[in-house]
C-alpha cells in the first residue's frame, strides 16, 4: 500500500478546519470573557461612585421612618387629648343637680370608673340613666352605692363603671 499526497490533504484540511473552529471559538469566548470582565469592572466602579449616594438615601429613609413614627405618636396624643376633653365634657353634661363627682379614672382606653356622692339613690339612678342615654358611654354598671357621711350630712357614696365608645358621636 502506498500513500499518496492527496490522501493526506483531506485529513489535513479537516484537522486545520477543526483547529480553526476551536481557535475561533476560544477567541470568541476569550473576547466575551474580556468584555464581561470590563462590564463587571464598570459596574463595580459605578457602585463605588454611587455608594455615598446610596448610603445617604438609606440614611434619609431611616430618618423618614423615625419622623413617621414620631408623627404617628403625636397624632395619637392629639387624638387622646381631644378624646379626654370630649369625655370630660360629656361626663359633666350627665351629672344631675345634687350629685358631686369625687373621682374619675380613665384607663386610657375603653373603660371609665366614676365615684361620687349625693343625697339620694334616686339621683344616682338619674346619673346612670343619663350615662346610658349618652352615645359616648356603654355598658354602664353600678359597682356600689352605700350610705356614708360627709361632715354631719348623710350621703350616698357610689361608684359607676362604663365603657367609653369614642368613635360614636356625642349628642
């Protein structure tokens, strides 16, 4: 068997073609990797340039959250202040003649306890009825009513508890 030069041309062309395809692919991948590395470097540089601004934005966002919290607390205090004034006004409207309140305890939310003195159980009953008719009070209950004395005067000492319904308009 003898080899001719023509027999080596096809395998040589195939080998050269494969080497060229591999070299082209390698060059393309290298070029792509270099381009991506440059893009990453550019993004890193932009990130370093923007870092102070990002930090400032984050700091401002935190300050805004703190201010929003403070504003919420202020609004809650304002609402509570107005509610307390409204509560005392409505309570004063419900007090009949010859009844004196000696104490009122608002738990800051939904419950109110009122103590007082008067000359008669009928006046206590009138007071309870007025509280029940008010839209600002609900579940009015007499805790106790007992005879006592203020100085030389015989009086009825009492305590009434109720729930405060601030969302309802007072009349």
